[in-house]
C-alpha cells in the first residue's frame, strides 16, 4: 500500500493531461459544431447533404475506431505524403493531437445537432427587427442570432462535454499518458488493479461532478432574466 | 484488398456476430436491471432510493473503460473471489466481464430515461387508478410502467446505438468482436486506413438496422400522448 502512495504525483500528471485533453477537445467540438451548423444552414443542397451524412456517420461509428483511424491511418497518410515529396524523415503524429482531432470530429457532429435545434428556437421577430434596423446578414448573426443560440444550446452542449470528458479515457489506447494510461502503468507496478482503477474512477467522478456543478452555475447565469 | 477481404470474410463475420451477441445480451441485461432501478427509485424506503442515486451517479460519472477494467482486471486482486464459484468460467472470462460491464453501465442510463418518462405520465391517469382502488403496485404495473415504457422508446433507441459503439471497448479485454478482428487484420495486412474504414462502415450498417427496428416498434405501438 505504501508503494501505492509513491505513485500519486504520477497519477496527478495523468489527471492534468486528461483535463488538457478534455478542454482542447471541448474547444474543437465547439469549432466543428459551429462550422457544421453554419454550413448546414447554407442554401446549397449539396452542403446540407454533406452535413447530414457527416452527422449520421459520426453518430454510428465508435469513438474508439475514429481515434485509432486518425492515429494509425493518419500517421501512414502523412508518411506517404512526405515520402512522395522526397522527405526521408516523416514526422509522427502525437497521440494528443490525434486524440483531440478524433474527439472534436465525433462530438462536433453532436454539437452541430444541438446548435441546429437552438437556431430553430430563435424567433423570426428578432431577426426581422435586425433587418428593420438595416443590419447586414452577418451583423444580425453576430449580434442577434449567435448570442441567443448560445443560451439555448448551453444545457445540451454542457451534457455533451460531460460525455466527452469520460471518452478522453479512450485516448489511452494510443498510449497518451493521460489518467487512464498512467493508472494502467501503476497497476503493472503495484499489482493492485482494483485499488488503482477505483482511484481512477474516483478521480473521473470528481472531474465530472465538478464540471457538472460548474455547468449548472453557468446555465443559471446565462438564463438570468429569462427562466 | 479484395482478395484478402474474401480470405478474411469468415473472420469478419464472426466478429460482427460477436458484436451483435454482446449488444443483445447487454441490452437485455441492462434493460431488466434498468427497469428494476427505475422502480426502486420510487420505493418508499429512503435507503433504496439513495442506493439508486449513488448507482446512477457512479456509472454515469465514470468512463466505461474504467468500469470494464475494474471488473476484468480489478477483481483478480481478491483471493477470496478467485476461490469462489463465481470465478471459473464467469469472472475470469472476458466475454462475461464485458457483458457484465456493458449491462451495469447501460442499466444506469435506462433507469434515467425511465425515471424521466415515469414523471411525465399524466397525473389524471394515476388518479383514475387510485379512484378505482388500485394498489400502489397495481398502478405501477398496469398504468405507469406501460405508458412510461412507450414514452421512452426514442430514448432507448439512442441508448441502443450508444451500446453498439460501447461494445467496441470489449476489444481492449482481448475479445475478438468487430473491432478486435479489425485490429488483427491490420496487424496482418498493415493497411490501417482501409480496415478502420471498413469497421466504421460495418458499424454504420449495424446501427442503421437498429434504428430501423426501433422505428418499426414506434409505428406498431401507437401511443396517446404524441
């Protein structure tokens, strides 16, 4: 048991990487979601079709497959491109980047659905008022539509982020030394699998509970004067 | 690629079948346990309600991967468990461990969906049952649960898709389901891009069939509060 306590700094380092991974992927999720939601509202039918394919693809494919695909497939693709241009030493994709990219692409699909729902919830009167004031399309979007979209989409996006936070554990399969991976290493050193995984579970539980409480606080602030 | 694909087709089929088996077993296990948990949440006993809350909190707040490893790798820490009848063929078997972890996990989500649905059953219906002199249990069985189950079909459909995706984690405890088979094929052919896309495609096919199945249920089982 004494040995177990020696590994605490090791586990804390993993926890820190998990937090960074979740924050980076959360930002990526918003970016991809906003992009898809904007593209999905375009007039072009082909673009709309693309967004609908994209979202149904990522809704059905396991996140694990996407992570493995981007890491192993992506490395190979980049190597081929480099070799094609005559470079002898192609770079390796870092598991952190591959993990952020995979989680952003997967959760961006869900985020775009949430944002689309929020877009539908904005009253036409508000948009007409902007038009009547002579605001341009992009100004209306920036000043009238998006600020309200955020408020409406906040609960949905918050839930998505909580699910994403738990899915960061999957990035351990491409040996990123986040919380899960560090725990696996401590297991192999201490031979105390149950104790170690239980500690990891407790840390994840603390992360999700704290994040959940934080999100509720933000929601209350965003909804003041409305609900 | 086509030649190797034909060569490995039987292996792939076995993988798909094992994925379907894991999903079916965990869906049944998770559903039964989820209904029990949802009912227990409305128990008059404080301790029972508290237990359900803690259960749902734990299983929704931690990654499935951690839960799976706790069961498959973690339980081996206890010698008394290894001596018990539960060990041989059950807890030392990745197949049953995966089904156990997926079922326990799904049950927490099913319980949440049902709990939400039970809350939306119209109060008038429950009052009607009361005025007919129905007991608490009879009301639950005849009025609340049937309505709540129908109301939760769309939520359960989503949960089924999540379960299919979650079953890919079984490959981390050495099971040769779809993802496990794909990893083996990549180790043999070294064509990760092609084979991971093949896996993605097969998961899309499985999930679209499941969605279609649930749509059928929704159409065949009309409900009054749409």
